[in-house]
């Protein structure tokens, strides 16, 4: 993560606080981070020196139609400063700063299948019990864990996957 992305994120958060729009901008940044992460074409377009900055700005305004004025201002600022390739990183950093400000964390739950609403509530309750803070859930689906789950919150990791248990059992049997 570049220091420039952190600086831009701090500036956006400060502006959003002044305008009482931190949660609206947080929603925008979550959408941006997810979209940039999921789209190889978008990443390439943002990083390409061949695509004119005006086209990049127009594309972003079209892709992320209806975002907060502060978010649109970020697009323009990054384009003007020739740093638009940092957009995804700035969005991720903004969300980290927003979560710190609101004492929330992102819990990453890796499962073999997508989690449903009821299980999501149980995980959120467990995270609150363990850390004392609210959390949002980021679900990663990885069939290689076979079953169970891996929960990561900050520096804590709890591995209750079937693959982990099989590895542990294999280690014990080989000793």
C-alpha cells in the first residue's frame, strides 16, 4: 500500500467528516474497492498511460454513477494529479480509516461455500464477543478447506477448517 494512497484516504475522510458524509462515502469506497478488485480490465484502464485522463474520469463517473460528490471529487483529484491508478488502494485505505474511526473491524471468513444470513449473524456475534467491537464480514469462498471455516479479525485467526484438522491429524500420526 502506498503512502500516497493513505494520504488521499485521510484527506477524503477529513472532508467527509466536515460534510457529515462519512457513511455515504464509506459505501462508495466499498463499492469502488470491490469493483476495482474484481475487474482486471478496470485496473488496466486506470494504470494505462495510453488511455487519456479525460476518458478515465468520464469512465469512472459512468461506472460509479450516483456516488457522493466527495467521491466524484476524489476521481477528479486523482486524475488531475496523475495518480488515478491508486483509486482501489485509496478506497481500501479509506475503509480501514473509517472502521478505526467507528471502532468496527472487518472479519474475514473463509468457507467452502458462501455463508447465509443466519450463519453471518452468528459469526458477527462471535467476533463481538472475542474483540468487543462491531465488525463487518468479508466472506471468501475456498473449496480447498473442504468444510468448516477460517476466521480472521485483525491479528487473530481461528482455523476450524476440515483441511487444517486433517493436516494436524496427519502430523500426529507421522510422529
